[in-house]
């Protein structure tokens, strides 16, 4: 009957009508225009956009210079998430605003938490001296209940993203790890593979395109990594201070030496005592630079470097200053390398 119905439609309306009938009878074979995808932040949106190239364009949730740490969702954001087929985020820790909405999304939405991607390397949150445990909503990361209502949310995760390999990562307490995972290019490659896997499950008709795009994106990131290694070679090991401890994936990948952070968490004002401690460490180790971030108060950096020989710079770990789109990930990493080299060199 399917063949007869399709043939009749071809006789009246041509091949397009027949294809639409087949799509209707096989809902798993999603059309590109039906594949609504949302990514939370620019670096992840860029990776998703690369994998979706030529198929569809994903929506970006946190736009402009907004920070995911302090972002407040708008009604239009909730509407976009509820209408999506797939939603990509890093983690609850990186995008705390997603916690409640993810638990309330309909069954038609697949949520992919990329910190659980197979092959991802996770680093522990640094603590002690001028690196301390991050604080979100008044709780240390180690004390934060990452179960986020486990009975409801674990069922939601299994329902939304039932992938055997990713499930192995559920044993990790991801809140005990630094969530800025995208700043390691090798992690970006693992996330691209997971993005292609999730998109192919949502739209099997486009699986070949997603695989081809993912392979191309991974090759591009490998080239980018080689270029950045060469650019940063002259400043390896030189001590510097960052605004908040967001960069250790980038540091470890490229041999850099951050000796501390001004603030424990970007949404927590540092105390005068902490600023004094950071300044003392800055002097004792002869750090060359202290880096602000575009979304937060640059005046704190000027306070820290007062009376020292250190210079002020700006680093943008979340891509606040880059244009959203498929090139945003490479632009973000290149800008980090340029900012570090320009100040430390």
C-alpha cells in the first residue's frame, strides 16, 4: 500500500509529495527542516553547527556576552527548548540555568550532556592556595547535589540519551570536575563524535552527512591544535593569574602555568583578603600577567596588579567576544592563544 500511495502522489504532484508521504509513515526519518536543535553556549554551538553543516542550523541559547554561569532564561528560551528535537549542553555545573528546565522537558526532546561524552578527559577542580573549590548557589562543588533529583532526572537522562558508552560516565561525579572541558581540543574532538552520534539517532536520513562533517571538523581541530602549540611555545611555563579558574584544560594541553585565580567563582565577589593573597603570590613568583574576562569587573585586575610589575590582559574562555557560528570554536581558542602570547611574550 505504501508503494501504491506514493506512486499516486507522484502522478499528481511528483517526487516531492511521495517523499513527504514516506517521511510521514517513517517518523524516525526526520526531514532537515524538522530537525530543531538547540546548543547552550557558543563553543558547543560551533561544534554542533559544524556537524550539521548542509543539513540544518542549530539555535544558540546564551548569546552575546552573557555568561552561562549567571544566565537567566527567558520565556523564548523555554519555548525553543520545548520545541527542539535535540538539546546540547556541557553540564549542570557550566549551565546551572538548565537544571530545572531539563527535568521538565517533554519526552520528544533528547538532552545530550557533553561532559559525559565517551573519550572525554576530565580534570579535578583545583583547590588550595589561590585555587579553591568553585561555588555555585552558595554550595561548594563537592557538596552540590549533582543527582539533581535522581529519581526524576536519571530516568529523564536514560529516556533522552540512552547511549551505552556515555552511560559509563554516569558513575563520575561531574560536579567534582572542572567543567570547562571544551578548552582542550582533544575533548572537542570527543564531543564532536558524540554530537554526530546523537544527531544521527535523531535524524537517520542525515547520518552520512553528520559523519562526514564530524570527520572534517575533527581534522580541522587537529590542525588548529598544532598551530596553537607552535604559537604558545615561547611562553610555556611563564606564570600568570586568571580571573577565575577556567583554563586548566587549555593550560595542560599547551604547557601553560597559571598560578592562581582572582575569584573562586565568577559570580562570587572576591574578598579583600583573597585579593591580598593573590597579589602576594603574584609578587613572589614574578607573574607577568593578570587576566580579566569580558563579562566581569576589570577593576579587580587593576587592584591585584597595583604595586607589582604585572600587566593586565583579557581572556575569553566562553567566547563572549567571538561571533556565533561554526567558526566560533576556532576563533575562541585562537583568541586565547593570542591574548596569552601578547601579554606573556
